[in-house]
C-alpha cells in the first residue's frame, strides 16, 4: 500500500484529499498537523487517518513527517491576518517560504514518487507586471524555486490550480451578499465589472480530492502538468442569478471601484480586488500555460465534479 502525506488535512482542500483517498484501498493517508492532540487531529485519527506532527515553518519536522511516503499533497495558506497586520507581500513571502520548506523536505524523501502542489496562476508574469496578485504570485514563485533548485522534484510535480471558492458567498465577509435594509433583497458588491468572468472551482470539499486521486492514477502522465479545477466560467451577474435560484432571495450585482473595498475592508479588500481585476483581463485559466495543462477530460474526471450551483446548495443555510 502506498502512503500519501497531506498538509492542511483539516481544511477544505486537504480535507477533500483525505476524504477521497481514505476510501481508496491502494492508499494509506497520513495527515500532517502542528498539534496532533487537537480535536481536529483526533477526529482524523478516529477516521483511520495516521496523524503526525509537522510544521510548514520547520523543514526538519517535515522531513520526519514525510518518512516512507509515496506522494505529498503540498498545501499552504495565504494568511489574511498577516495581510491585515503587515501587508500583502509579507503574507506572500511567508507562504512562499513555507512552500519551499515543504518542497525541500519532499526532495529529501527517497521513497517519494509524486509531488502534488496546490498553486495558482502567475498573475504578475501573465500581465507583464501590470496586475500582480500576491496570493497567486508567491505560490508560483515557490514553484519556480522548485524548477530552478530541485529539478528531480520538479520532474515528478503536478500543480493544482483551484478557481474561486463558492463557499466565499457563505463564509467570507468580503464576498457575502449584503442585505438591503428590510426589503428582503441583497446586493453583491465587488470590485469588478458586471460582465467580467469569474472562474469558479465548484464544490471544493468534493472536487479537490477527486482531482488529486485522478492525478495519482495518471502517474507520470501528469508530471510537469497543471490540473485546473474550474467547473464554471460565469459573468458576475450570472453568479448572482445562480445565488438567487439557490437562496430563494432577490439580489443585484453592484460593481465598485477598488478604493471602495479598501475603505470598507482595508488592504484585504485590495487583495480581493487584485484577483478580480486580473480575472477581467485574463478570465480563461486554460490559456495561461496551455502546453502544460492536463485536462479533467484526460484525467477522466469531468463528470465526477460538482459545479457552482451544487456547491451553493451544500452551504444554502449560510447564504443569507
């Protein structure tokens, strides 16, 4: 039996990988956590998942956590608390170093056959420096480090790019609908044109695990490729129409300047704005690195993913 070691196993992406592969008899799932005594870790143990201590800020702990593993799902988080305290680039630099630590540890794991990295498109490069998106770009810089400094690891690496999370409309204060007094209606106020296209990942908690399992099944066919997890490309106004159909409430889209979200949400609002403004100019992620994409059809997964509407239905109780 092969072992996959999963970082971020208690979150949406890592949790999805755990859920998919713990049902696969060919794989043993190992979760890395800073605190193996936490309630979240104990829940994983109860589910039959091996839990080991490890910290993305500590390469040595990761080397130990990766011992004997066949595959690694490398996930880091852009820390929005650091964004608000120290700025967007500071948060990006920390995440980049964490990804480098994970990659360095993986490169020192002799049993490793497949490295799967949760990343995002290189917004700054694609836009010739005009539209940087730090929570995209620093992840890509970590991948560039792998390419330049860890060629053996790069040769067995598959990247996963996830589109926008539908759960943002339920749980992210920057992205939730805003009720309009006592009218019963809502507005979706975002720093983007109403006809801009939003690339949407669908039901992240289901889709990521399905895609990672497909990547592992593909093996070497997926090396040096990127799997793009997008189920819907929708105009901002169409996002609102789907939200209405699921929630049963009336809503309207309101596009606003970046300065408006900065006034309301601070620097965190600017980070969201940078993503949406980049998406206005470069809506089709499949054209970013066309020679390196492994499609969901090639992986045999297109019919297995859950789309935007299905994702909203799963969080319907939290939409209003």
